[in-house]
C-alpha cells in the first residue's frame, strides 16, 4: 500500500520484482499521478485502490481487508512490504511448502513479532 509520499519507493519495489520475472500489485491509498501510474504499468505492476475504512484507520492491519477480495477469487497472494528485498523468485519455495503441507492455508514471515508467538520452521527446501 502506498501513497504519493512513498510512490518512488513502491515503484522501485515493483521494478525489482519485474527484474526477477514477477508481477506485482500495488495498493494505492490515493491517486499517484499519471506519470507515476504509467511507470507502475511499465514495471508490469497492477494497481488497485486500497482506501477502505480499515486502511485509513490502520494501514498495517487494514491491508488484510483490502487483500481479502483477491483471496476470494482463488488467487495465491503474497503480501510483502516494499522495504523487503526479494533476491530470487519465492514461488518455487511456496510450491514446495504446499506440496509438503497440503493443509497449510497461510504462511507468515515477520521481522517483528509483537505477541511472543513462537513457531517451528517448516522443513522444506526449495527445489
């Protein structure tokens, strides 16, 4: 999710994903301007309007409400902050996890857990 103040940052993120052969979908909280939106399209990034009440109240938690319609279509969705650097395509790893753990519906990685949650790592090696 981005707004005009972070549009250049989000555009760089979309271009980095494009360099890996991945498409991105960038949620925008307000129009970014025609030149930035054209640059997003040139980076093969789709744009969706993410301006619901929950986003306006709490962007971190509210983004899940914005992603829910995408999930309902049956798409597999990777939600990633734009300050995350993807060094390679993560899709093969996700496919391996899905094959090894077919009941898994949701994977989560974080750089900061707030509630002391602990979990064991999934033992899957990418192919």
